C-alpha cells in the first residue's frame, strides 16, 4: 500500500521531516541506480513529472519545495522554515558581525547522518508531488515503489568496441526528455529536470552569484562541466573525464575502487575516520566524505584547454551544490555506501554498527583537530530536521534515530539482498560484495569478475521512451550520440550493442602494453570451468533496438512482459550480491610473483592540508610519469593516477558577514583535511608492461624498487575550482607523503583483508615543494 500523502502534507505543514515510511510489516522499497530506475517506465515517468512540479516557481513559495530544501545546504543563507542554526556550530563573533544562517555539517562527525535526514526530507517533499500527479496517470500503485534513485560512478555506462566506458549516465546530458502527462496520452517533450535547475527571478533576488563574475548563465541555471568560452555546460568533456578517472581498464586511474575498498574493509576504520574528511592522527585513511568531495569537484569540472582562471560548475561550490539535480543522485549513493559500511561492521542485519563515543585519538597520536570537531556526537540535534514536537518544542532528528536507514522508509539493493539471502550471515554477504566489486579484481568488465560479466550480459533490452528521437549531448548537433543507448547500470548491458559515446571524441584506448595488468583477467577466465565460461560469455540478444546514424524510438516503449517492474526488482536483487566462489589462486594467481605468505605490499600517497587554505574548492592531481602542461586537460591525462577534491566554501562566504558560521569556525580553529590515493594499481600497470621510465622498471613492489621509481615519477599539482594552477609552494599547510603497507589478502571472498605495518618513505618526497621531509610527520 502506498504511503498516505495527506499524512505527509500534514507533517509538512508542521515542518516535520518524516521520510516516506511504509506501513509496519511492509518491506521498504528500493532506491535504485539511475540506469536501472529508468527501465521502470511508469516509475521514471512519474519521477520526471514530480521533479518538474517540485522545481516549479509556484512550489518554491513553500518550505518543502526544491528551491527551499536545496537552499538548506548553502545559499540563500537564511532560516529554513524558521529553524535556527545549531548553537553548537556558532562561534563567538565580534559585535556588529552580521549573522547569516547555515546548517552545514561538512568535515564533522555527523556528516553522513545529517545528509541521511536531508535526503529523507527531499524524498518526502518529492513524494507529495508524485502523489498529486499519480491519479491522472493511473499510477497510484507506482507510489508503492516511488523512491529517489542514486548514481554510482563505479559502474560502466557505455560500450566502445570491445570495452566498456565509465562515463556519466546519459540521462544527465540531455536537455529534454519525453514524458506522458496522462494515462494513455502521447509522449511529449519537456525540459529534463535532471539536466539542470533553472533559477527564477525570485530565486536570484535572494542569492549572491559573485563567484561567477559577470557571466550570465550560472545565475540562470545550474551547470556541470562548465564551458567558460560558451557560458554553457559541456557534458562531452565530462564523459571523457569520468572514463579516465574511473575506468579500471584504461590508463592509470581507478581511484574510486581502492579508496572505497579501504573505507569498507580496513578493520581499523572507526566512525571517526570513516564519517568525515578531517584527519586526526590516523595515517593514510580514506573517508566516505573524501569520496563524496571528489565527485562534487569532478562532476563540476569544465572545458579543458584553458589555463586562466575560469569558474566551474555549481557542484563544486557548497553554496550552490544542492541546486544541481545530480547532487541528490550523488548523495543517495553516499547514503547507500554508508548503509553498506554499517552492514559490514555489524553482526546481523539488526545490530547496525554505530559509534558510542567519538574515538578521539590519544595525545601521543597527535590530536590535530579543535575541540569543536569532537563536540557533535550521536545524540546531537540534526538541525533543521524536526522529527516531532513534545511539550510545545521541536524535537530534532538525531544520528541515533537514523542508525538504520529503513527508519525513514527505504532500502538499497545490496543491503536488501544480503538480508534476504540465507546461504551465509549478513555481514559475510556484504564482504563478498566488497571483495568482488571493490577489491583487487574490482569491476573488471572484460572477464575478470564473473559477477560483473554476468551483470553486464544480463539484458533487459527495451527502447527507452524518455529519450528524444535524436540524441545530442547538451542538445548540440555537433555532439551526436552514436546509435542506440546501451543501458548498463547494475544489471543491464546488451553486450553486442554499438557504442553510445560521442562519435567525434577519441576514446582513451588502452596502450599496446598491458594496462591494469589485463592478463589477470584472462587467467581468471581460464581458471573457470568450461560451463561457467560459456555462461559468462553468452551474448545478450536484445530485440527492439533501432540502429542507424542516430537514435530512434518507436514513439512508445516496446516494454517487457507484464510485471516488468517486479522482474526488474528481482534481477536487481539477484545481481546485488555476486554469489560466485573463486579460489585464492583464481583471484590472485596473477600476483603470485609479488606475494609472500599471501601478503602483498601496497603503496599510497597521502596528504593533509588546511581545508580553507585557498578561496574555495580545489583538487590535487597525482601523476605517475610525465604529464601535460595544459592545466585544463590534467583530468584527461593518461598518467593521472587519481585526484583528491577538497570541497570548501569561498572565503567571501565564511568571512565576517558571510554565509557559513560552521565553516568560519573550522577556518578559525585550523581544521586539518586529509585523503589518500592508492598507487598500487598503477604500479601494477608498469609491472605488467615492464615499461622503462627514466631508466627504471617496476620489477617488484619492494621498497628498493618502488622508492626510486616513485621519487622520479610521482608528481602532484593543484588546480583551483575556478580554474588555473596553484603552485605547491604557495600552500604552506600542504604536506604530501608516501607510505607502504603490508596487505594480507583475504583467502575467501567472505573474509576481510588486513592492512599492517604502515611506513612512511620520506626519501620519495623530501626536498620537493610541499613534500614531507626527513624527520617530519603529518601530526
């Protein structure tokens, strides 16, 4: 049964955030990956229409509207529904200092749960609009499964010849979509609500767009991949950038896998280190917020080829980020990863891992964070999200209220699948997911990971009626999308479909020497039984696809058999946990010459920096080998190992009279930001190719080989969110170091690796700008 929309409206009239909670005993619906979500035609159609209604100027007059809820994250920096900022976050300010409101939770221990409540509020507001539209569409039953989708950047998106590319979902690149406004009505075009949010005159009157100078369009609508020269978005560049950053089969960078693998599987990770990007004496940790920051900065990055200062998209600016529709898909994925992390640390589905105390480092470990950093705990109010009232006073949600995401009415494929299966304990099923989806095999989609191959070849082939008859990135006819859409997502890949990447962009093709040690995939496949190989390689045979110079649709969805959404849900759950048992030899045999007692040496570059050292967000690029001098094209460089994005407010917004007291307090108290980028996967590329770089080869991962190789070939450069190179020596707080560690590889896919014996190698960075010198430490 659908949730009662009248009850939600009544709650909203009181200013309460409830989420969309089904009746007791009813399993909460799934939040789906966006490319899976779009295959449920009725659901996605209702979603597009509800989003458009949510974003309307008329709706913006109410607190539970797209504009008002997005504004909680930053501008217009005024009370939301009369809710004040938390007193914990307001520093002592000089007399006469203008007070502006902000509810910011970044770089704090409540970052994950504050955003969990934020998503629940957004979903609740959107559901009310969907419920109002459902009768005209005869879609009342659709409301039973109506939840917001997420965007997972670690999934392949398109096909290019015999390999997959890791672009962004095509739906984010299209200015218009087709929708049905009534049951049985025709498909008609409308502005795509996932492409951008358009600021009304009333919106603009409340906001400060000085970050973009005299440019016109950033104050008119949100943009990703900003092209300064055209004052327009350029998603063509973004597709290439994400493929270079996240595709494990090309070039050197596949940072998302190794970073999240440490977050999920390192047993020394506590809530303190996982939850936020502040660093407090823990060498080389990754955090969920650090992964979050990377995506914020990367999805906003602009047109390459410029070396002067030019602004980027809205997602890189905390003041404006939540107005970009991709914000909500991105944060939904962050919440999904949080739910999985909690499950991995739990004994059962009901004993959700939590933090009872703040795990403050001992003094001899170097507690670098100010006292305010530790002031917020699991019982702190998550302002402005009111749960109910008692004694005439607002009762706010607290992190302890949200320890189980199902409390606000939804589930995710991985946690739901792990909970419903009976073959092994809940936590072991999630370990299986982490080892196969993020681990040393990663999502290698050319044969290495059987679950990935099965997922990619399991096709729900159908026309996608939402797409215009002719597909052009950003509506630009010079950027056509080739042939049909090849949905991939988490379960759907017509493996024999043509490419859907821009036809006029050269792909990042693999080098003639093996990249990412591609030979390992052949070894894995060779080790499988003939029957398994045949099953995994069985090509999908979709029908209903129209080929040609452009994409064509028949005017309506061909559809599947009756009950398509039930089939979709079942296949999503069936594929969420890869129940394929591979032996240690099968998984790691390609590394046998690098192992000792089932252990391998792993290498990482890590850093700390004052989060507010520059005026706004910035990114640190790490290269292994020579790189180009054009700053705007660093994200596309074949020797880019990884990026770390620092998501920070502009100084004008945190100074006296600025918008964020929380950020101002962190700046005054010297909050230390940190992140780590794995180097081992890139080193394995050089090991596999035996390419000589300045007289050195990677013949092993031992320090006597790797230290001189990295000392000569590891480079780092800083790029500001407004464009332009920032000299390393100009950032006095930046410290960059390299450490090795011994990793005991898991014998089973249901076991965890062990990270041991971390050692700094000062000789790699000593004497270099911002490099850690001999005798120096981070804390």
